[in-house]
């Protein structure tokens, strides 16, 4: 059999096996959550950690913004008491949860902070999770995966989905913004550009989307994205104070020094070339060089796919995994972006074209990667995350090379 030729032997990733395996995993998750709720008397006790740990930071920053003290969110000594008073951490817990986001993210969080913490958490995770899953289902359909309950099961059963939801992180939101920007690009370029520009709330994950739009010559969407990002930044500065901008830059510089360059605990949970290089003993300068090479390679791959393919499936897949390889600051919960690439490959494999050799094992590795990295801060097993991400990107490139070249609108 020639390399790149579809195969259908050993159909262990069929609809029946997906339903059985994912249903078992979901049952285990349900048992864990019920036990967690029982131990905390319905998540009301402060004796142990409760759901929404990271959302505590978001809500607390929004709370300070509503009090007219948005810049104080970047001062950890001012933010910590708010997190301790209102957040999901155990009473008396020692924690290090800084606010590192641009002021534009406060445009999202300040309104949510007007709600009680628990309700705001449910609204945030429920809304962003729904947008993420809906986008993935649309991507599956575009790739040829026929309708059925097995389509959504691998998404919600994925360890990364559960970890992100339990922690209250914003990966559903950022991944959904990028995914829907790709899905709507052909028919709604202005809306797609607005969604792309809204990624300014987490700029390290927005680095490749402008390049992708440039490679595809989507000038209108690119212009709207730039205008949206600029307007959101200016609006946030006007609403929350211009002093939030230097405060954000200062907080980012501290995080760069403390986490990117000198935190070996963080490196075990960050699937980046920089983290891997530091774990292997490289200097900070050499690690940044390795990260630069990773980013350039990812950028070239994304540009190649976006120039060669007009359809959303491979474009979304390349952008999703390419972004994870481009940014130096990436945690396990951000691998919702990897989920876009995994769903793109799965949709093509479950469609009429069939699977390519090695894809199913690779998808399983990517599916489990967030859980591996989540526990790896304590276990300190080998940092294999970068390898998995590179292999997924190569799988997307193999699909793009095998598919007919289509640069016009209207492609599937």
C-alpha cells in the first residue's frame, strides 16, 4: 500500500466503538464529579478545591474593574485577597494565580463579575463550551462525518474538555473565536474578521490568524480583524483606564521571567519548544531560538495550507495545531486548539475518504495529551507534548498535499 493511501482495516474507531468508549469515560467523569460534590456538600465547603479555580482570577479581575480599580488586577497583592474571598480555592490555600490578560478581556469579564461567582462560572463555561462544541460539529459536517450521536461524544469526553471546564479556563472561548472565524470566512468575511480581532484578549494565541488571512488573500477579513483588535484595545483603555496598558505589559514581563524562563514545574505542563529546550538544559537564549524555529515552521505550514486549500476543514486544522506550536506560552488547558485539528482529521477519516496510516493512533495520543500534561506537573514524566503537536501538524500537511489544490471560494 502506498503512503498516504486511505485504509479501512481494523475499524476500531467506528461509531459503535466511539459510543462505547466515550460513554465509559463520561461515566467515570460523572462519578468523579459526584464524589467531588459530595465531599464539598454541593461545592459549598471551602475545605477543598472547588470547580472554577482559574475562573476565580477572571471574575476577581472583573470585580476590581467594576470597583473602578482595573489596574489593581495586575497587582497580585491586590488581586489575591479578592480571589481568596470570592473564588473557588480552599480556605487558607497557598496559590499563585496572577492576572496576565490585556485590558480588552475585562470587556468580557466585568459584566460577568456583576453576577455571583458560581452563576458567572456556569454562564462563562456553558456559553463558551457550547460555542466550541457547535463549531466542532460544524467542522465535522464539513469534513464529511455523517450525522450521529458519536460525533459529539469524543469532544465532550476528551480529557482536555473536562479539564478546561473544571478549571474555568478561557480556552473554549479563544478556540471558538478562531474556529468560527474560519467557518464563516467564505460567506461572512466581516463577521469572521470581527471574531479574529476579538482574539486580542489572548494575543499569544492570535499570532498566526493574521498570517493565515494574508496567505489566503482575505483582505476584507484581515482589515476588519485589525480594526476590531484596535477598537477593543482603545475601548478597554477608555473604560478601565489607560494605566491598565503599562500594568498589563509589566505583568507580562514578570510572567516571562518567572514562568517561561525559570519555572521547571511549569515546563512539564507546557507543550512548547521553549519548555522542552529548558528541560533539556538549554539556556534561555537557546530555548527562545528553538521556539522561534518552531514558530517559523508552524507559520510556513499554516500559510501553505491556507494558500493551497480554500475549504474550512484543513484550514482550521492547520491553524489550530499550528498556533500551539507558534506560541511560547501554552498550558495544557489551551489544547482545545489542538482539538480543532484532531476533529478535522477525524472528520476526514470518518468521511468517505477513509483513514490514512497512523492517524487513529495519533488522534488517540492527542486526545489524551491534555490529561498527560495536567498530571505531569507532579509526575514530571518526559515532556512529549511538542512531539505530538508536530506529528499532528504533519498529518494535516499530509492531508493537504493529498487533497486537490483548491484556492477558490466554495470548497468543502
